[in-house]
C-alpha cells in the first residue's frame, strides 16, 4: 500500500487600499505560498510550491451597497503549481 505524506504549507496575503473618495478606491495586494512538499513511501517528490502573486485593482461602491471591482493579477513565480499570467477580473458583489 502506498503512503502519501505532505509537509505543512504556509500562505501570507496582504492588501493595501487607498481611498480616492469614500466610493472609489485603489487596491493592491500580494500573496506568497511556501511549504507543502510531498513524499510517497518516504521518497521526497521535491515539489514544494514557491508561488508569488501580485495584484492591483479599482473598487467602486455604489449608493445601493453594490460593489464593482476591476482587478489585474499576475503570478511572478509559480513553482510546482498552476501559473496565472495576465488575469483580468471584473466582479460585481451585491447585497440583497
């Protein structure tokens, strides 16, 4: 029977926000993922992710509590994981 083991993984995420007005904001962020290497039957797979992502976006809050966000993200480094380049997201969040 095969045995898969995984080390502890860590993630650190941070955001900075600048309010141009109470309704219009600039948002920047970063995320770093480390650790999580695996071994199978005691054999190290040498696959610990070392991923770093940066993002920048604009946030607009409407008078009825809706939130529009336009965000651009890019992975600077993606070892042993999915790499996203040039991601552009438009998101609407609404309260009912």
